[in-house]
C-alpha cells in the first residue's frame, strides 16, 4: 500500500506541474513484456504458515484502449510467472519447487503528460482481478499447494512513451500489482483448508502502442482565384493583365522540420512561378499543430519556415526576397482543442505577390 501511495503522490506532483496536454484521441492497442519481481509471499491458515521467496520471473501484457486527449482508458490482460526459490517457513530456507503465477484482467486509467516533444511521460491506476496459481509449490518433500484462486487487485503505473510517428510509439513502464483477500487451498499433505495471503509483483516492462486511424490526408494547397484582367480602355494599345497571386502549402510530419519528397515538388513549383512572374517579395509563414507548449511550437514553426526558405534559395530564389514568420499554434487551418495532433496544421504557407 505504501508503494501505491508513493506512485499516486508522484503522479499528482507531475500532473499538476504540467499544464500542457498530450494527444492520444481514438482507439489504440499495445503489448509489452519484461521482468516480474515477486516479493516474499506469506500464506497463513490458523497456526499453519508457509512463506516463500520467488525467483526473478517474466511478465507479458496486452492492452486495448481509447484516448480522450490526455486521458486514456483501457482493458488489459496479463501474465506473470515466478519460480519458487526458497521456503523460509516452516522450513528454514529450504530449496523450493514449483511456481507462483498470476493471470490478470485489469481496467486502467492513464494521464499523459505532454512535454512538447515526442517523449510523453504517463501515470496510471488500475483495478480488476487476478487468478493466482500455485503450481505445485513444495519443499523437503512437502507440497503446500497446487491450487488457484481469483482475487480482486489494484495496480499503480508510471512510464513514458516515445512517438516514432503519429501511430506507433515505444514505451517503458513500471507496474506494481497487488491482490486483496487472496487465498489458496492447501495440499492434503500439509493441510486442507484455505490459506489466506496476498500476491504482489513489481514489473519492469518495455513494449509498443499502435494508434488506429492514421493521420488524415493533408488537404491540397488551396487553388487561388485568378484576378480578372481590367477591361481594355478604348485605346489602340492593349492593357496588361494584373499579376496573379499564388499560394502554396507545404506539410510536415509530427515534430519534424524536414522537407518531405512531396513537399519538394510543391516548393519547386513555387520557385518556378516566382521566377516566371518576377516576384520580389515571397512570404513564408510556419505553423504547428496544438500538441506541446507555446514556446516549443513557436520555435518549431520558425524551423519549418526556414527549411522552406533554404529549399527556395537552393532553387535560385534570392534569400533577400524571402520573408519568414513563425505563428506556432496560432491560426489553425483545422480548428482543434489544445493538445491535438492535427496533420493539416503542421504547415508552411508560401505566398507570392
């Protein structure tokens, strides 16, 4: 219980310290595996007591959940297995045999803490049930139990994920699982009643999370409306048509300022049109989605705008004819709540006169 209280306290401190939100809207699935460390287990039935130490074991978990901004809810199935190392009571550190395993079904709630980067810490709490299985636990020829029992349980979770892209993230976390009101039926060679005791596990895990419903396809750059030429005056010479304004949109991946291959083509079109129309003032405005802090996104929007400027200069556009502005989260193309990763908002707008 003290371990769980520590996890909750740390979670509150971290959660209050973070004003930003992480985006995990929609369905996701995940899996993880790692080490299970089971502390000494004590089962007691009246005057009969048996206490055992566990070997280092393994754990595997699978989850399916749904995100609402920074909040996630999920269902989880898990398996933890630890061999019996020694039986300390009633035998004095006798070598033990068998294993103490646990199959769990939990409902978890998480809070994701945005850092404005691909790195997202999270904390969570869970409740559910655990089938504790004593698989032929024995020592010195005595079998204590070969039985299983389902008990209610709770768990505390602390971890972090790293987004590889909009869908796939790697994660690592620590989980403390504990049952309450657990009991096992003792073997007739030792006793015949139910021995009461709680099961606990410290698990250190690594895995992945995959979010379904990939990023929406960026909208095509808006097609400018041509400006109609002025009607010719009743004079012998023709009236020259007004120049046509052109605008282009260059989209970026999450937390990236690299120019993608599709964006290279759009920038090349803008450079060619600027040259053909003798443009002398090109405006570049960078934007980000709403995930992350204002300060981080303002810098990211400037990096994106400067990346487009560098590409235009490489294509022959004079650098002194390009004006660069960063708007960060401002002026969204698709209006979203704060913390939402919207692909169409990660852009640079190129405007030619």
